[in-house]
């Protein structure tokens, strides 16, 4: 959520006077909108230099966008007979980041024999798109990525999904709309946009944030939806999990003050029969993201190993 932190820091000051449209732009504007290099620049991507075995561009929409997709193939020693992957796992990053930041989990999945498919979500990295929709359009984009992989003979079943923060809520919505997804690991997700944004804004700017009414913040969310072409009420991971039979693992830092663990608790409560919640003690949002001890990755790998047989 670091991109939102920066934008909100610049935008929240005039909101004390009720200027909701200013915040709306900060909420929904694509993080790569001010990028110096265009998404189709000829220089090799950092993903291809760092870890990817192949890169693709996948057209998605509506609204129209082009996604940068990186694929990390399974290590030969971990693949099944004939060198085939044990499955395909889609990996989604957090807000303001790109798929390069997910190379750690991609390598762990590769070592387990899975094909890891890392996606620059719309408006991030080398993907195009002017607006974010907090999982509404992005979850449909991921389904279209699966379609493209299938058309290219690269979709190995069963299918899983891994995401963190913004990406975690996105993959939960992805599972809610796409029955091909059999297992999901969601790290530090938000339950829905309408509840997380006011809470987040007041946490990162406790002084200014308290001067902004709930009504103004909700008006800003409505305006963000109009600009981004989505219904903010659809950005709802807690509702989405009720529409999937995928097995879900929710991992959340018990000391997360940016996206408090109550969000994962609400998601778990919405689907208690096919979800599991693990609260990681003494751990915050950033620590969950970088996972310096590898605890989160190991837990995720063990979950996929059990669920994606």
C-alpha cells in the first residue's frame, strides 16, 4: 500500500474543506502513470534479467490494457514425469510494486515443481492501464491471463494463486470469479475497499485524517469508481470468497496497523468451511511483505503442496 501512502499524503490536506475529487485521483490513478519509460520500451525488463524464463504480453479488458507477464518454470529436479509442472500458480504483488518484488516466492514455488506466473497488475510495472480498481478489473484480467496461458499450452493444472496486500485481495476476487482456481494463499488482504481506505488514510495521516468525514471519504471512493469504471462495492474480497470452492489460506500479521488483521478475520468468517486463518505474532504489514525469515513462503509452499495434488 506504499503508493497509496504517498499519494494520500499529497492529497489529504485539501480534503478538510471537502475536496473529495482530489483524493479520488489519488485513490485510483495508476502507479505507473508518471513512468519515464513507456511500458513497451525496448530495454529488457528487470524480471527477465532477474529470474523469468519467458515473458509475455497479454491484452485484457475491458477497460483495455496490456499486461506484462513473467513465467518462472519449475526446477527440473522438482517437476513430475516428462518435466511437466506440478501445477500453475499465479502470483500478484502489492500496490505500487511490480512482479519483480515477488521473485522470492516464485523461486520457492519453482523449487517445488510449480510454474509460477508473475503478473504486473494493470497500471503497474510494464503493464498499461490508467486506473486501478482494487481487484474488480484486475481479477478479470487474471482470468484472461489463464485463457492466454491455456491457448499457448502453458496452463498446467491444478491452478493456484498467491497474492499479498492489494494482490491478496485481487487473487481472492479472482478465485471468486474463476472456478479453475483450486487454492489461494492471501497474505495481508483487505476485506473490501470501502472499509480499508478510510481506516488506512486515518492511520497514515492521523492528524489530517481525523478532520475528514466518513461521508467525504466515501464520496471520494465513489468518484474513484467513476473514474476507474468500476463499482467500489464490487471490490470486496469477503464477498468473493463465498462464490468459490477453492481452499483459502489467509496469513496476516497480528501487529499490522496498515491493514489490521480484522480484515482477514472478516474474510475467514465469510467462508469458514473452506478457509484457514493464521495470525503471525509480532509482525506488521511490511514484515509480512518482505518475509526475511522465509516463514510466510514456507507456509504457503506447504499449503500448495497439500492442496494442489
